[in-house]
C-alpha cells in the first residue's frame, strides 16, 4: 500500500447527451466495478470506480440537467444537484459544437447558487474534434468568464483525447484518505455487477411497485466468445412463488421483454453483441443472506 492514498467522489454534470456516460466508460474502462444503489447512504448512485496511481476515483451518477417542467423533471434535477453537492470534485461537461447554450447558462447560474464558494469545479469541453481550434479557445474564454473553473480540459470522450490528463488531475485533487473499496474488488468484479444492475433496473421499471425490494439479480456466468460477442447468464432471485409468476408474466412475455431491454443496453454499454440468458429462482430467505448483499455491493449488518 502506498504511503498516501486518496479517495473521493466525482460528479459529472451537464446537459442531456453532453457525453457523461461516454466519458465515464472511457475513464473507468475495464475497471468499472460498482453500479449500485447504496441504500444506506444519501449519496447519488455510484456508477463506477477507477484507480489512478494511489487515488481511487468514485464517479457518482447525475441525470442530465435541464430546465424542469414537470414534477418528475424537478425530482430528477434535484437528484442531479444532490449528487453534485455531495461530490469532492464536480466536472461540467459542455459540447464544443453547441457552446454556451441557454441550458449551460442555467447550469452555471445554479452552480453559483447551489455549490457556494470554495468548491472545486472543472470544465471539460467535449467533442473537440467537431470544431476548429480558434472556436475552442473562444468558447473556453467565454465559459471561464461565466464561472471561475479550477481547470479547463479539452477532450473527446469518444476518441479518448485529453481524458488521461483529466483523470490524472482528478486523482490529485481528491482528499487524502483510505480507499472506499478494496483494490482486488475493482480488479475482480469488472462488468458482472454492471450487468446485474442493468437487468435489475429493467425489472424495476417493468414491474414498478409490485416487487420493490423482493428481487435481486446476480451474474452467474460471463463468457467473452471468439466471435466478438459475450454470453451472460443471470439469475433473478425472488422471495416467493407468486413473485416468480409476476416476473415471468403470461407465457413468459414479461421476462422476455425485460431480457430484450437489458440485452440492448448491455450491448450498447459493452460495444459488442450480447447473448443474455435469465433464469428466475425462488429463494425465500435471500433477504437474510449476507452473500446476496455483497453481490449487490451492500453491507450486510446483523439485526437490520
């Protein structure tokens, strides 16, 4: 273990489609480890953990920021700002070819109001391959006039330009302290948890309130095939026989739809074809099994 370790939370914020997910995947790469709702914390959803030297960078998810119109929109935007407020460092992503839009202006005003003084906020101008250098310098000056960013980075999340510099800077900015997650966990659990969480999310969206905390998903088998595709076998654990029927649906239609949705997102996330096989198993006591909790990245505490 190094003499000085660092660990902290980084929130990527920006308008929808600014490239947050692409940047996250590029940053974390094969070492994405944790995608889970940490039920016992108030932090935003943890999306990925990446190691840079002696620093552990934990990326928190923030939905795209936009001008809210409906109650649901307001809730999503509030969640995004919650993630930013909890983070040690905030990175604002702006698309180079769109520049200082009304949406970006709104975010910058909110940064001033919500985060206050003394917060470390960096600017990452993304998709720089789409505009000329002079335009980039002009945009950088304009944005830095609007907000006192700690640093400005010119990047292409998709192609990887400038991402290493941003990651190294983030690593150095984090507070000194022990890592939140063991290093071997990061190395040993690359994509399995993500795959399980994606499927669990699809189950939750499809089944709504019927089975709130009554199911969990585990990735049982992962095989990268020679043809460039990946086979993923997962088990959906439910607590009762009746729940199994709900998950399967009439003639298996519900589980089929869930599987298709999860497969599509996994294929996009991995950038390769995915063959996903789901099995639903009844396991009455799974809510009391420590192993199930560790699979979800949660702590199992006696007496909970």
